[in-house]
């Protein structure tokens, strides 16, 4: 009830009717695995540098239906930030503006649910821009991979420390690590995590 009320309030802020499909086009047969590379971890002041997304249909990752965008920042990228995401100013010479990138992303995800590693952060980053561009927060439901994994590990031992690092989860789930850590590859690896986790018996039906 509360979730539905929040959705109604959020939709009232929508100023561009072309994006009503974000609220109404609910395709539960597909999800979108999403990852962002950003200048930092503060949604209020940091910016998006790249977006990677790939669609998931049932138990299949649709690699031919993926999205990779590089976004031009408004400020100079900090050296410490470059050490983390490895995106240099020269890599963004042909990048697009953030408004164009967000609109392309919205067209790609439609009303689908999102899945990702610490997806709440990505959701907040995108919502910062959608509030300015279309008048409301990103309405798409989000599934958090670290929470799925945590619940699985807690099943085996209530007293065990659960390491939630991205690479640790990949290793524990016996999944391959793609060579390059970028937004699109991370989205693909996140999609693999999701499919592996959702098919574990205790999750069946909860996330499918």
C-alpha cells in the first residue's frame, strides 16, 4: 500500500507525458541489469561517467540487447577517481551529455525491474537527473544482489561473517570474472549473479 502510494505521488511530478511508460509498461518477463561508473559515491554532488545495461529474459542474458554510454562530466575528473574507474578525460572526448544519456537509458529500460550490485546507489544517481529532466524520481523497482547473496550465506550459518565484495560473490558463486571492470561488463557479471542466485532453491519464486 505504501509502495503504491509513493508511486502515485512520484507520478504526479512527471512533467513529460512521453515517459508514462516508466510507470505503466510493467514487463515482468524481463529485467535490466544495470551498472554505473561515477566520479564518486555522493549522489548529491558526483556525476555519472558511464552507463552499462543488459536485458535479462527469464534465464537468459540478452547480450545482443545491451547499452553502453559514456557521459561527459561538467567538472574535471579527480585523479583519485580515475584510479578507481580508470576512465580518463581522453576516454570521454566523444561522450554525450547527461540529459541525452538519461533519455537513452529510460528508453532502454522501459518499465522493467532493475537488478544490480548496490543498485540503490545507481537508482539515486539516476533519480537525481530524472527529477530535473522529466520531473520525478526513477520509478523502476530494484533488486539488490548483495542482499540476495547475504540471505543465502546467512542460511548456512547465522554466525558467519559475510563478505559482500563484488569479486568475492563472483568467486563464491563459481562465476567467471570478465577481464575488464567497466560498466557494461559489471552489468553482465551482475546479470550472471542474479540468475545464479534466483535459481537457488530458497529464492525460487521470490525474484523471478
